[in-house]
C-alpha cells in the first residue's frame, strides 16, 4: 500500500497541553536527543486512510514556546498544524491567531485545526465558545474542544487535520 508522509506541528502557548495531546495520540516518540539541538521533539503516527497510509511526523516544541524564538525551521515544510489554547486560561486565546498567521506567512497553504484543550476542567473554564468564534473569526469556522486527560476528541483532531490536508 502507498505511504504518504506529512509533517505537522503543534502550536500554542506554554502548558496548554500540546505534548499531552501528542502523547495521547501516538505510541512512538522519537529519541528525544534526535532534534533537541533545534528545540523540537518529533513523533510519528500512521493513519490508515482507505487506499493508502498516512504517516504523520508530528513536531512538538521542547519548551521554549516563546513566540519570538520559534524558528522558521519548526514551521517550514509543515502540511498543517494543530493550534491549541487552554480553556482555563484566557491569556492563551490570542495565541491562536498569532500562531496561525506566523505559520501562514511561511506556508500559505498549511491546513489549520484549532483546539480548546482541557475541556475536562469544566468548572475552571474561562474561554467560552463565543470567545473562540470571535478569536477565529477570519481564520476558521470550526474548532474542537479536547481533553488530553480523558482522550475526548483527541483522535478526531488529528483525523480532521488529515482530512483537511488530503481534502
Ligand atoms: P505543553 O506541551 O503545551 O507545554 P503539556 O503542555 O502537555 O506539558 O501540559 C501542561 C500541563 O497541563 C500538564 O500538567 C498536563 O498534565 C496538563 N494537561 C494537558 N492537557 C490536559 C487536559 O486535557 N486536561 C487536564 N486536566 N490537564 C491537562 P502538569 O501538572 O504535569 O504540569
Ligand atoms: Mg510541551
């Protein structure tokens, strides 16, 4: 069967749950030393897509989410990105459009999936659906609400990105 390889990245402020979402989704993380010199971790996950296999090479920031230091190497060549905020922290909301615009500058055709993570922390939620709609206004008409803790919508997030990339 044919295998297609695609690079994707996780974007979002520190501690929103990027690494946890990847851990939920993949079994295999590459040797952490492999890309540590450029401040990223990489994982691979194979998806069965009807008549072919899709290998996602998933890039994750190894700390250092400071927006200004995210180098073009992290974003270059990415077919898409999952851009994450933490539903319990209002201050993580604005990063969604910031990262989307940064990625699109480098890679205009990149597919984007937006995620509000930590939906399991219902009582601590401070970012509403209305907030997300306003923030994403011109960028996207959908987003997913996920929990890396319970697994809610995690697979769906990656599959949606695959659908957008291959659509
Ligand atoms: P980052 O990679 O974006 O920096 P991490 O974020 O994946 O390291 O997650 C940051 C913290 O949030 C971790 O807690 C992690 O367990 C927690 N977390 C991530 N996703 C969820 C979620 O969906 N629900 C809940 N309740 N917690 C989540 P610690 O305490 O280990 O720092
Ligand atoms: Mg992380």
